[in-house]
C-alpha cells in the first residue's frame, strides 16, 4: 500500500524543543484547554446523567467535581455539603482535593479558595492533574509510563505511515495525519488513508475527529481550526485527546503487548547464544595474542648506541599505545559479556554458561598477569639502559633549561621596575602596587636559589671538561650581572611607593570619616522621610496621642541633626582644601560612599517640608478619634442599661411562671402587663440600633466602655420576647385545662406546689426520678418492684410521649386532671349503664339509639362492637364489653 513507509527513519526521534508551559500563557492554549477539558469531563459526567458548560463556573460549588471523581474512580466520596454559602463550596472542593491527594497526587499551589473563586488557571491545572492521574499515569509501554509511554505508543503505532513524525504532543499533530494514522492502524475500514494530504490539515483533523466521535465514542474535544490556527497547539489538550484514543484501542494494545513479550523472550535466547559464540572466539584470539607477545617482552639483548635504545623504547611505547589498549578493551569486554550472559541466563532460569577448557575467565586473567609481569621487567630494563647513556648529557641539558626559565622570568622586569605609574594612582591602587611589589620581592627572593643552582651547574660542567664550557660560562656571567641590577631597581621603587602612600592616606582618612558619618545621617533622613510619609491606621485616641508624642519628640531632635549635617559638610570641605593645597591628582570620588553633599542638603530640605504636613495629618486624625470615642461612650452607656434590663426581665418572668401568687388569671394578667412594658421598651432598642449603625459607619471595631455588643442585645431581646410569649401561652393552656377538667384553684395550687417542690434546679421541668417522687408524694403507689416499674413506665408514656426524658408542668396538670376526671366520669357512666340495662345486664342497639343522640349512639356502637363477647346476646352489649370499650381493661 502506498501510504506505508517500510523504511523507519531516524529523524522522527529528534528531541523536541523544551517549551516552558508556565511562561507561555497563550490565550489560544487556554481556549484549547477549556474546550478539551470540558469535553473530557462531560464524557465521564454523562454516565451520571449530567454535564458542565463552563469549566471554571460549574466546578465552583464542588458538587460536579466530586461527582466527576466518583465516576472516573468508581469510588464513593464523602457526602457533599448542599449549602450555597462559600464555606460549603470550599468544603466540597477540599473533599475533592483530599481525594485526589489520597491517590498519591501532589497538588502544587492549587487550593479550594482559587477553585471556588473561579480561577481559570487553577481550575484548568486541577483538571489536568485529574487527567494525568486517572487517564495517563497508568499508561505503560515497553517499560515507560505516563507521558513517555503515551508518546512511545503513538510513535510505534504511526511508524509505518509516511509523513507522520510524532515527536511531541503539540506541533507533531497539527497536520492531522497522526490522528488519522492511529485510527487507521486499529480500524482501517474507517479511513481511506491513501487519500489524505499533508497540506490539507483541516480536512485531516475534521475527518479524524468526526470518525472518532461517530464510531469510537470519543467526544470531539477540539476544533480543527483551534489546532491549525495556533503556532504551537496546547500540549495538555493534545495529550488529553490522544489518551482517549489510547484507551479506546487498549484491547488491541494488550494483544500487541502479548505478542511483543513472546518475541522478546525469543530475542533474548538468540542473543544469549550469540554471546556464547562471541565469548569463545574472543577468548581464543586474546590467549593467542598473549602467547605471541610474552617472548618479545622477555628479550634482553642490549644495544651499544643511544639511538638503538631509543628505537627499542619507541617500539615499546607503540606497543603500550597502539597494540595493548585494544587488547585491554577486548579483555574488559570479554568479562562484561561473560557476566552479562550469566545474569541473563539466571534471569531466564537457564543453566549457567561453562566456557571450553582453558578459556575460563580465570585462565585469561592468569595469562594476562604473566603478560604484565614480563612487560614490567622489560620497561625497567629499557629505562635503566637509557639512564646509563643519558647521564653525560643530563647536566648540560639541565643548565640550558634553568637558564632559559630564568631568562624568560627576567624578561621585562627592569622596564617594569622603572615605571612611574604611582604618580597618578589612588590610595587603593597605591596599596595594590605595594602588595604587587611585595609579591615581586618574594618572587625575586625565590629565584635566588635558581641563580645559585645555575652557577653551581656551570661550575660542575667546567670541572667535568664539558666541550661547550665557554658558552656556558658567558651565559652564566650575564645572568649574575642582571640579577644584581634587578635588586637595586627593586629597592628604589619600594621607597617611591611608600612616600606616595603616606600622602594619600591622609585624604583617605578624611574620606572614611565623611562616609562613616554621612551614611548614618543619610539613613536617619531616609527613615525620617519614610516615617513622616507613612500612612497610619489607629483605632483609639490613645494610639493617636502616642503618635503625636513621638512626632513631637522627633521635632525636638532636628537642631542636633542640623549640627551633624554641618559637621559632615565641613569634612568634605577639608578634603577639597587638601587636594588644592598639595596638587594631589585625585583619580575619582570618595570610594567609601556615593552620598554627596548635594544629596544630604536635598534630603534635609525635604524632611523640613514634611514636618508641617505630618502635624496637620495628626491633628485631623486626633479630631476623628475624639468623635469615635464619643460614639463609643454613647453606645456603651445605653448598652450597659439595656443589657441588665433584659436579664432582669428574663429572671422576673421565670419567677412568675413558677410562683403561686393569686389565680391563674392573676398570673396571666401580670404576664400581659410585663409583655406590654417589654414592647414599650422597643424604642430604646431601636435607638441603640441607630447608635450601632453610626459606630459601624465610623469603622469602630471595639468598645472598652461596655461588654455588650449589638448582637448580644438583639439575641437577648428576641429571647425575652419569645420567653414572655411562651410563658403566657403556658398559663393560658393551664386555664383551659383547669376549666375543661373542672380543677379547682386549690387543686391547681397543690399541683404547682408539688411540682415546684421537686423541681430542684428550677428548670420548669421534672426528670423521671423527680416526677416519680412527686407522684409518690401525691399518694400514688409506685414501688420499686417490676409491677411498680411497669406502672411508672405507663405514666411516663402519657406525660412524655416523645421520650425527651423530662415532664413539663402542663403535661403534669394534664395527667393529674385526666386521672381525677376519668375516675369520676367512669363511675357515673357505668351507673347510667345499669339504669338503662335494668335487670338484663345488657343494652340493645335499639335502646342505645333511642336513649342517646344519633351521632353519639352510632359512635358508642362502633366503639364497642369489637369488644362484644362470643356469648353476648345478638344485637346487644353487656356490662363488661361496654366498660372495656370505653375505659380499657386497666379501669375495670
């Protein structure tokens, strides 16, 4: 097929340019990431029946973000907060981020607040982190993973296709052929690859995206125009899109991986066999070379001439340089191959390799040791022979070398010592010249030994009648004469440098004094300007008074500061006078500081201008703080009255509700009067609200004149209104109960006295044990035996149906009135039954309908029908059935 290229080129492996993602904030990249990440998220969210439209807005409350993580991970996250407040949103986003972190993902600079605030960069970064963890991290291809694994997978899949060169996740995909090649490699029936052209990227991209969306269930994450119209498409967007193709074709990938694994095992076996053959051949060649080389190294036939010995030495050097290094490398490679082969065989569970006899690594090492021993002996013999022949020429060569070194060192030294560069130098340069001269003197002294060695060698050559002694003597005399001249010039230059140094040190001391005093004074002025221009924020009059006091103290220091300024300027004038008097050539300005007298005068004038401005600002702030203090006192005076008043009223209402002064109507009247007086107090609350609004507008945050805040007053006022209303309602209910049950005022007082007696904590309620003691005091027979406990449990179910563990006074009255009323009514009703029944001991239905009103008769018949016994007269009710139906078995 013409769309395949059988030759795999190496140019597609060229390294891509390293782009810094954080420095290229290209709007086109942001657009691509928005579109790609939104489509990727929706591809998973649609499984849960939802989607997002705006990626930075729809994840702000954290709900869809948590849902997305549940879908892609298959795990349940913590229950989300359903509130609409910011704290609820931050809580949900934090739960999502904690889940991501629990998967081993390190979130850098991504916080819940940025996501809730709709920070686009942070939101896109978070989604990218999720994509990396759940869509890319687990990709593994040939021992590479994540991004590298995905890139290698793309390269392997597109390698046979012409014009496809995948090197990265940006520009390599612009022409669309990479996407088309991936689809064609796995589903060739979907795309006619031969008709695609590299110069038509829009068609290629649209073809790949449409086919992927229609047949591979990969949503369209980018538009072709987004990729073609960008110089470098966004890497993260392309990686996300390509990872969807990887997962879509993962089944085919697994099959290919299995085939590659089998091929790899076969390749390893072939490679092991080849390594065995290579080892045998290399070992044989190396041992043969050692056998031929050792006799040559053991040859000790001496030579009579220096040239012949030098030729032997040169041959030996050639051996060391040319012949032996390749053999060293062969020996090393032989050992490496042997160890590698053994390791591979062991990893493959194969038997260890045993070389042929005499070709073991130990055999080769023994032969190599013999070679090196022969080589060492041969080298020592050559060197000894050469030393013997070179001895006569040694002294002459040594003289020439030392003389040449000394002459090279002295070259230019006389001209250097005669320079007058110190005449225009600064003090630091003079000191540097002195240090340099001292170093030269040390160097000169060090060379004294070399001069003496040269003279000694010349003397020894004369004594040995060296053939070139006249030239040696002449050269030695010239060196000695030059050495004496250098000593004289050195002493003369030192004296001139020391004189110049003393003159410049005086000026330098003045410069240093100026710098020492100018720097602190300059810092003081800069600090003063900063303090005078500093914006202050105070909340109390004491704070502004402290600032004013500090400012007055600062103004008191200005005369002394002015004296210091004049003293500093005087030092600078003294330097100028010395320069003019002694005609000193100053090469530059003060080396210790860059602060000029002009700068000092300019900053001083600025400080003097800022002082009155600071005075005015402090005065205005003092007036504002006085106004704020008046507001605090006004609010505190009212709050200190209203707060205790509310607390007193609460206590009075509590006492009224539990005391027994007068009838219930008297208590109700008293409470209504309290309610009226409380309502009439509302204008003072409103007035306090107005004062609190003025305090808030003035940005006052604390008030030392009261411990009450407006919030405390509001809560207390609302509790007071609620308490009085609830107490009035309780008294009204007590009146209704009393009238309905026919309870006398004396009984009501008795009930209240008993209830209050056992209400030890004055809470208005009785606990189970308190209630039990109260019943016993009223004559109830409730023992500690099982029967007594059962009876008490029945009573508690009546007075505390909701099982709150407490009994209110209203429930207590209801129970007591019910017990009294039920007993009286039952006796009267059963007596009436006997009158109607006469001697029959039963009542017929017709008699009930005749004697009772219609609605009550039918109610009674319906109520008693289930309790009619098997032996009852048809159409009639006996005494027992009547009693059981109306009052229950416990009242029989």
